[in-house]
C-alpha cells in the first residue's frame, strides 16, 4: 500500500513497475515461478505454483489488480493515502487506511496470504494455480482483454477466482454470481437541414426533439417493461430459490433510495429493487440534447436531437441482437421525413450468471459458511466486471467472485480503508476454500 | 438609405440620430409639426399633420422604423450597403440595393411619399395623421412598448397603419390580419439529488430524461393536436372565407419544406401547412438537455433534465392561462418521486387577429385591388410583431398591416433590395387608400 501505483497517471509508471516487481518477489518467495509480462498497458504479474503433482488436479487462475485510483482530493484524507495506518473505523472496528487498501491490494493479499500459509503447512496447494495481477483495472479493461485474447493457450484453466468484490454486510459473506452486461448506443434524429425560426416554420415542420422524446417515451410501457421487440429474448426467470434468499435479506430499498434523494422504487413492476438491479435488464438514457441549451429562450426549431443510451443486460441476452432490435425499433418510430444516424461506439458486453451449482461455488459456500457462521448471499452486481467476460470469452471459464469489501470502505474515495477483520476472515475463508478441494 | 443607422451598434448612435433628424426635416417640409422624443432607446421621430379641419375625421397613427440590421458580412454585398444603387434584380426587374431598402426605409417612404403627393394635390389629408418612426425595431421592442405605455394619452388614435410586411408575391398584394403570439417556458425535472452510476442504480431509480421525454411526447396526440387540457380554449375556427382564399393560393407546401430539407407536411391534421403557420397554435420544443452530452458513452443516470418550449398562440388564447395549464399538465406527469422547476422568463404575447371587416381593412382591400388588379391575400404571420401588441395593449387599436416587400428582398441579409415597382405601386396603393377615406 506504500506504492502509489496510480495506473492512469504516467507520472506513476515507475511506481506501478515497482509494485509489480514487489509482487513478483512475493510470489517467488512462495516458490512460484513468477515474472512480468508486457501488455499494451502496465506490466502484468504472472506466477505459477510449483506443480503440485497430478495432472488431474484442477487448474485455478487467481486474478487481482495492483493499480489504484488516484488519491485526490488529498486534503480530504485523514492520513496520507500512501502511508497505511491502522486506526478505528466509524463502527469502532480496526481498519487499515490507505489508497488501495480495499481496492484491490488488501483483497488480493487475502488470497496470497492464504496460499502462503497453506504452502507452509501442507507444502503443496490442492490445485494448480496461476496468479495474474494486472495494472490497468482502474483505467482500461482493453489491455487485459487483449493479453488474454493473444495468449489464451497459455492458460488452460478450469476456473478463475477473483477477489475484488464485497460482502453483503460486515457479518454476512457474499458471492457474486450475476453481473449485468452493457450495450451502449447513441442515435441522432435529423429533421430540417438547418435550424429554423419556430414562428415561421412551427406547424408543418418535424421537430427532431419531439421525435427523440417520443422514441425515448415509447421504450417502456406503463409497468416499466421495455417494449423493444425481442428485448427479453433469452432472459431466464430468476430462480425461485435465489428470489427467496434475496427476499430474506430485507434490502432497505427506501433507505437506499433515500440516500440519493428519492424514496419510491420505480422501474419494472413485479420485481423488487434488488432483483431489478441484480438480475433484470434495463434501458437507460444517459444523455439527451438538441436545440438551444443556453440561458433564456430562443425560438429555434432545431435541425437535430440526440439521445445516448445504455442497456444493462442479463445472461441470455445477445448484445448484438439487442443493438439490431433497438435500431429497428427507432427506425420504425422515425417519421418518413426525418433521418436517423446511429453511433455504435458505446460497445457492448454480455450479462453473466454463474450457475450456483459449480464445484467452485459449492466449495466457496461451504467455506464461507464455516468461517462466518451464516450462508453467503448469492449476490448480483448491476454493473459489469469486464475481466469476467474476458475470462469467459477467451479462456472459456466461469469466475468465482468472492471478496470481503464493505459498502463503507470508501473505495475510489478519500479515507479508503479495509477492515482488519475483512483481511483476517478473508484470508481464513480462502484457506477454507482450499481445504474444500483438499478434502480436509 | 445612405445613413448607416444600425440601431444595435453604439458606434452608429450618431448615424441613427442623423437619420431621425433627416426624417423630422422631411415631415416638417410636408407641413407637419415634427420633432424627436426621448425613449429608453434610440430617439423616436414624431410628426403630426396640420389639422385637416373637422374633429370628426378619424385619427391614424402611421408606424415605421428607421433602424436597420447590421450589414456584415460586407464581403457578400455586390455594392456597398450604404451606397444605394438601382440595378437589375434576379427577375430582370429594377431594384434599389441598400441595407434598409426593404426593411424598413423603402417601405416607410411609400407612405410618406403618398402623404406628400396627396398634400400637394389636395392640401389636406382625409384623416388626422400622427407619424411615429422608431429606431429600436431590430434590437429591442421593449423601448417602444415602454414609450407607448407611458405616453398613451398623447395618442388617442383610431387605427395604426404599419408598412413593414410583404406581399403574397410580386403580383399579389397582401394584408396581414393574423399574427401568432408566443409564450415561452422551461421546465426541469429533478430525480436523484446527484448523478448516479447507471449500472449500480439502473432499475429502481427514476431517470429525469425519461420523465421529460414522456412529458414532451404526451403533449401531442397522434393527429398532432395538443393534449394540454384547456389549450384550445378560446380558439375560433378559421373563417370559411379565409380558408377558401388561402386554399386558392395553392401554397407549394412541398417546395416550401423541400427548401429546408424536408418534404412531408407534418403537424396538426385537418389543416393545410399555411393554415398551421398562419392561424393555428403550436407547442414547440426549442431545446432539451440532460445527462452526458460529450463524445462517447458515459453510464450516468442523471440528476436532472430540462426542456425549453415556446407555444405559438392565436387570437382568443390567454398566454397566462396556457402557462398555468401547461404547468398543471407537467405536474400531473411528474412521478411523485421527482421534483419539477419552472422558468417563466420566456415571456408571452397574445396572438392577434384583426377582423377582416374594419373600415381600414375594407379600404385597403379596395385600394390594393384597384392598384394590382387582384384581391389582396389576407395573410397570417407565424411570428409576432411586438409593436402590434403594444398598440393593442396601450392604445387599444388594431393595426392595418400592409407592405410591399417580397420574399427575395434579402431583408437582414447581404444584397438587401426593394423593387422599384414595390416602391411605386406601394406609394400609389397608399394614395388609393387615402382616396377611399376621402371618398374620391
């Protein structure tokens, strides 16, 4: 945590390299064959455990990242961001304060320390292990994706373990089994070839702002369902068991919304707020503009108007099919007298749902229950974690996402911290997962 | 036309004053009691004809403006803008080229020359006449409005004559009897108190862009009718005679739209494009914005979104009632969890329709028919002419709007011109209008 490994800032390239080399040293000290690999971004730390013997043992890829978010605004930190210190957190608990303590240095070290301990006690791990720690997670997921695509054959692994997520709460562990994908698109409706005087032309002339508004308004029905034909193709119902577990969490939707100035859950009817965010797709407008946007009034009838959208997608939805379906939906609503232009540069990623029934998830659930004394929540995340999709796409493996972060960790903010209990119980949890595979 | 009386440019204040003084001289030479009056803007030229005898004679206010639009870009002028010259226009006709030749110096001189001739032949005018020529028409209608409000009692007139509009075409005179008013309003819908991550929050959180789009989309039904309750209160049907005359004009709607890159008349069904622009109200969105508007994609769920609107109004509609009705319409569509903020600074003006049956219009129609050999078109204008409303409000009189400008006059553009025929036939037309009142 003393390395200011701010990946996005060229001034910290050297610090990133130093962090990566420090990690290589740690892995080598554990008997791993380890080194740096060049990528299109920061150097990648790769380490392979000494062959534990037995080709039949599963091969696990552990993933973390050593880059951190920039620390500014510095004046809001209680202690300097790159001088880690243990003091009390807001709940009276011991916590280590530093940039990167939670995201992701503290988290990734839970796995490495568990490995180190296991090796010390048992000599060999219960699986073949490749450790991959990247330096571009906070800045650009394309680097690791490109690396995996180019070098997929080097990684004939059976599963990926990722320690970069959070617990349900300080007492309840969590495993992320659902991540929403994202498809971004922008469309511009063009009416008259120039801006017109709305007094002179108002009436017989198409107004692109009205057209865009009508399209946006038509995307949802009164129950919050998305009306684009084919949008829900492939979407599976949320398993009854999962809905039951989530209902049992008694997610305080009103408080959650109250924290951002709202109070009444909106969105798709028939689903709880948690289900909406974790397991249902959305169509969101991220930006809209057209015509006059300065102070006061201007009687212009604009030539064009634009909306920027992202669709959060769940497992089973094909982003490319949805892009096509959305374009057809828009075109059907654009009057014959207007043109429409699309911008596809928003990119796309698929939604991911990991079966709750893989050996990896089963092992993790058993281990976390043993450590915490309560069932791990099978959580969803509303956003995508791009590397999960890269593993799926290039290495053809699912990821086990478990981590020990908490909502109050201030990841990406001043006074980032990681509870000492997260570190200790996280480390023990991984050791318990190892034990599941070792049959111990 | 040699005076560069650009009212909006302080460097031309002296030129404006010189123009005004020149006009005073012209009026005095015609035997008028004339002088300058201070306003909150440029000096106002006022002249009163020598009492023609007979208190029973009607009192006419003639209005024009001596200020002109700036002349730049100068390089696009064929001859210098303030060195008037007669040469051939694009139809082979003689035209005088200069800034202000059409708007409004040439036009106002048709009336003054008609008066001068009439006085020379008959000695007295067939009505009492006050001439009012302002210098702020192109920059700020508030100055003349303030002057009229403060000094209304000085002008106990029966009608206002305005020569600042156009003919239907080069062969067909026109009288403007309908001007649309305008009410401007802006509304902002506020959802979450800060911009949110659309992955994390997308689902249960209200998106203000969607709310604004829904409101904009709901303003019109499928037939282009405005759905705001009470919006059409007071709107009278277009008189059948007028519709018939307008239909006879065979307005080339497709060509009109084609010139701005469109081709299919939109708007309120059941009305022609000309009827829509001249005699029907509209609800137009002049601007919309919310969320991310930069290049590329940003997964933000924005805190607020705004739409700027203007409503074109026709006679009978009360702008203040429509402002209230629109606010109620918006509030009814804003979800309980969002707030809405209105900005009323857009101001308002009423739509105006002059009865086709006043003595002034009757006289003008007869005179114009005698001069041009065809009926004057009773035209509408989609935009407001603020001084008409000021006359109505402060002096309680209707205006007779007739002028001899043509669509190809390049008013406000380089190479502004006024056809010599417009000047000659305009002058003769006014003399014929005088004759109507004199019973000659």
